């Protein structure tokens, strides 16, 4: 095998300029994909983290049928009594869960005594909520981050529109499950930056205040937001938890709960998918570059060396070995392109990070672009380039190996 | 002992709609350690005959046995293996691999075809480099050699696997007269020392005189066989 590599490498060096051009083309392709994957991957990770860590959580469990009606925030589909106990027992048994946060969600009217506007409220236990969505406190741009009984965190849009500031007294009016209306005074604890863009109308109150406002009999929960210790295990864990929850049946023998990952609850998942799709097409372009450039070079190489092929075939070199010589040439070019491309990509990503390029995402201004290097992506890009290089050289190599020595020797 | 036996060999080529009869009923018998020359004008069938003996091509009809093997029945892979084990080739244009040094060119068949162990390879290559007087050039590449030196490398490469027969198609055609004689003398010496059968085709009547047996071909037929009594003389 060593001799085959020696012959292949010397043959590549024989046409230095052509080899250099081909390797350069592959290198440029690898660098481009490398940098794109690093930046888009980091952006996607940041975006998902913003959505899950400041609002949604990694997973959510609801009463069966709740999500289908989630737009109306139906109080009649809240979890109650035994269902809450059973669900919390299941969640407490899962070692993969870092924390979970019970929430009551409802819509209401928000008044500053002069004007009234609609508001969507999430009632929480602050300590559990902040553990489950740790970026939520960071969204408080004005006022106090600690949400206590009688306090309310209101969205920036509402605060600005209704000229409300921390410390002000406001009233929230809501309709309870029976249809009767009740109101309660709150003290504005803080102003919240929206996680989803300028249209956000989500506020937070303490869950005990919600119970009072909605005149709830006993404990009721709209949803459980869950945070995992390892976000990478989301898919595996969600399947596991789904199977476990499927065993929890109501009196009619039907499942009590439904489980959704953040992907099914947020429209931002489609943006994440778009990023993945763009990455896929960029990788496809790299495949095309490698395929065409290597195949072109190898076809030329075979054509130029027909007499040499005839000679080695005449002196007894088996077709398999002739095929190997040319495949190894393609392999070496792919290997060199992948290696140099990855090194150049790492250097470029390092430079990008040094430049501290800033950008805006939704309401968040001046985020610093931090391009990450993903080892798995380096491996995927490298292996793809090498495999495609080998595939691209297979056809010319096969042609070389099938040449009749007598015809090849006569070639001029 | 008979090494090559050809009986009533015919070889036809189709060139477009024209059928060319390259060989018309050739029958020859060549013994071990012979030094055979095949002469004749262009188109007489010399190269075709050598290609058939070298298992590079198959006769249209007739039987051909080389080193006890019916080579007509060999498939592509078997023919490759047979050539690697039994036949050495010397080409008119030398056909050395340009990316390999003199040493590596000679070593190539042992490495790729014969799969000889490292020590054995080195011993055989060095011994042949010395035999063809290329010790000083062993690390040079073909483009750094003269025509005569290249052909000596080709001879060493053809002999390195100890083949039973070496086929040389016009080995001196691209060499000046003096170098051509030197090459023929090396081949003759190798034939004596190693007991290898050499069959070479040539136009050059002066070179032919070195042969023990001379087959003269004309229009694909043997016109004349001229055998010397003392084949080592």
C-alpha cells in the first residue's frame, strides 16, 4: 500500500500546477462550508437558546388537547389535583431533568386606571421558573428581577404604550373558568424585553396571585415547562418521557398528558430548519465542486498516462492495483484539500471571533457573533470531501483498470 | 526443452470493414534459453506474434502454449498473473515509469506483481543494476538518462522477476548503432547467465546476427528459419 501511495503522490506532483489548482479549489470550498457552518451553527444555537432559555423551556407537558386550543389559553383544560400529582411524580423520577416549572396561562385586561389593553399572563413560581428558563431575569430591562406576591412583570411594549414604569400600581382583570370576571391590583415589579419581537404582550405574575385572581378551587396548572441537563439529549428524552406519560391514563382509559418539544411550540423552529437547509445546500455545493474538479483531473490523468497504464498492465499489474493507483490520487487530493481547508477554516473562525462582529436578533441589539468550531462538523466535512474524492476518481480509475494493455501500448 | 509452441496460429484484425490477416498459419517451437530474432518488413506480423506469445492478445485460431500453459484459454486476470510470473517485456520506447527512479523502476514488478520480500527485492535489484552497469544512476529518474541507459533499465526490469521468456519489440530502434550493439550484448549475456529465453523483433540486419534462431516473417507467414548450430556461440 505504501508503494501505491508513493506512486500516486509522485504522479500528483508531476503535474504540480494542476494538482495545486484542484486542491486549492477543494480548500476554498471546505473553508467556505466550514465558516458558514460555524457561523450559522452558532447563530442557530444562540437563537434556540434565546427561545428555550428565556421563554419556552426545552419541553412542555400539558393536559391532553390543550395545545390544540393554546391560542385561547383555555382555563378549562388546566391540569388539576390528581393529574398534577401524577405528573410531578413522573417528572421527579427523571434524572435527565434539571428543573421544571408549573405555569398557569391566561388572558386578561391590563389597566393603568386611565387606559386598558389586553395582556397574556403567565403565572409562575419565580424560583422554579428562573431555574427552568434562566434567561428570563436577564429580560428585565427596568425595575426589579424578583417577582414577589402582588408584583407583575409587564412587557416593554405595554409599558411604553401605556406609560407605566416600575413601582406603579396597575389592575389586571380576567375571566375565570366559570365566566365571572374578577380584578386585582398589582405593583409593577419590572419591565420585560420581549423574546419574540416587538409584538410581545406576555407578562408574569406569581402563581398564587393568579389563583386569587381566577378564583381557582385548589391547584390548577396550564403547563409544565421542563429544562434538561443536556439539551443534546432532547430527542431521546422526549421519546422516553412520551412513552412514560402514555401510561398515565384518565378514568376513560385515555392518555392524560401531551408532551411537546420546543420545536413544536415555536415558529422559530422553521428558521432553525431553514438554516439547516441552507447548510445542506452549501454542503451540496462543496460536493459538486469536489466531484467535478477531481473527476476532471483524473480523466485527464488517465488520458495522459494511457501508455504507462499499458506498460504496467503488460508487466503483470492486476487491474485492481491500477484502479487503486488512481483512486489513491483522488483520495490524496481530497485529503489535502480537507486538511488545508480545515486548518484555514479554524484560522478564519478565530479571526472572526477576534473581530467581535455585532448583530441584532429580534429586540436584542449588539449581540456578538461568536462562531463555534464543531468537531463533528469538521469530521463530517472532511469525511464527505474524502469520500466524494474517491467516488469522483472511481470512474476514471475503473476505465484505466479496464484498458486492454495492447491497445494502451499502441496509444500515441 | 520446448518453452513456446505455436501451431497454425492465425490472427485477423477488423479495421472498419476491412479484415486484416496479420498472421496466417504460423507454427513455431522455441526451446528454453534461446536467443531468437524475428525479422521482416513492417506489417509482416512481428509485433503481432510477440503480442500473442506475451499474452497481450489472443490468436483468432490455432494453439499456443507458453511454459506449458495453454495461454489461449487464460482470462484477463489469469493472463496478467501469467505475464507477471513468466514474461518480461522490453519496449522500443523503453516505457519506464517517469515518476520512479532507476532502482524503483527495476523494483516495480517485484513490488506490484511478484510481491517479493524486502531483502529479496533489494538483492535482486542491486544484482541487476550491477549487471547492466547502472550503479551510479540508480537514484536518477528516467528523464535524466540517455536512451541506452533507459533501455538497460528496461532490460533489468524485464529480468528482475526471473521470467522464462523476455520479449523485446524492436529494442534497439531508438538507439544509435553502437548503443544498439551494447544492448544486444547485454541481452545475450543475460541469456547465457540466467538461462532466459529472449525473443526480439527487429529491422536491423546487423543486430540480427547475434541471434541463435532467426525467423523471417513476410505477409503474416514464416518465410525462413535460420538456426545457428551453436546457439551460445
